[in-house]
């Protein structure tokens, strides 16, 4: 999309990618930015609450959910969610990486682990899994976490690139769609919607924009049928 936008408007879009919380702090402290796209509306709303949004240009524009990413070749032969909470030790121990809860994918991961524990792992829940494989799920899962990372990209990289270090991680569904598009040799496990966390993304134009007209064009593109179709193609929700 950025290449097409550059050509149509004869500009050079500069994309600064990072965790939503970090980017929001950069904008709030004066870093130049014409459009802010956040994987959690918490951070676009934070700018709005601080009167740092240009003429009410703020809206929710897409959604995403979580999946489990598995290392190349899946060396631990992980086939289901309960195996991520395995209490095995030594060579059979499952090594997991997740994002910190200060960033959207980490917060959504925390919410999903809680949902699994409170439903599949709760004997008083109608959705309790009778074999008890999800009892104490949150605690057992956390015991297998070897690192908390700063972004979704870092989790993908740790599992995809560092074979033998991380066996699995929790990332966005859009990462799976992209991996399939480019032929990555990683695999994924789906997380049912009943326990998955659907994250809502926000977009806004910061008040300090120096390119308000172009920013509005970029902002409006993602709300158009063309922009929404592109998001859907790459694994995002409407």
C-alpha cells in the first residue's frame, strides 16, 4: 500500500514500526508523526485523552486475534494448546516466548491464558475439559516461558529464526497469513474464538502533524472498501 500511496501522491512515506505503547510515548513527547496506527485502541485513546489528536481524526479500523507459532520442524512435536503447559523437564521441556503485557500482543496473550484457565481449566465451568489437562494452565504455561519480548515481531523472530531456543510463541493471526504468503517453514496452532482475544486496532492523526491533508488521505484509505479488503487479505478483521 505504501508504494502505491507514494506514487499516487508523489511522497515518501516513512514507516516507524514498533510496539504501540512505545510509539505512543514517542508521539506524546514530541516525536514527529502524521498518522499513528495502534494494535490496541488504548494507545490512540491515550493520545486523544491528552488532546493530542488532530480534529477528532481517531477511529477503530481493524481487528486481529492470536495464534501459536511453532519453531521450524516443530522439534517438540507440539500439536495442541495443552502441550504448551506441559510440566515436563529436561530435554522434553517446552520453551516458550511471549510479548510483555505492556504491548498489545502480550496483553492479549495474558487475557487468553486467563480465559483458558477460567473455562477449560475450571471444574465449575460448563466448558471444563474433563481430563484436567488445562487445570492450572496459566501457571504451568508461565513456567515454560523463557523470555518476555518487546513486540510481536520479536516473538515471531525468536521462534522462526532461533531454532532450538524457542519452541513456540503466541503471535497475531496476521503473522500466520503472511508466513503462508511468503512460504515460511513454520507452522501454527489455532486458538478457538471461545477463548481467544480479539484485539481492536485504532488509527489517529496526531495534533502535531505537519502534513494534515496527506495524513487524512492515508487515514481515509484504511477506512475505505479498498483498505478494508487489503486488511482482510492479510489476515486482519473488519
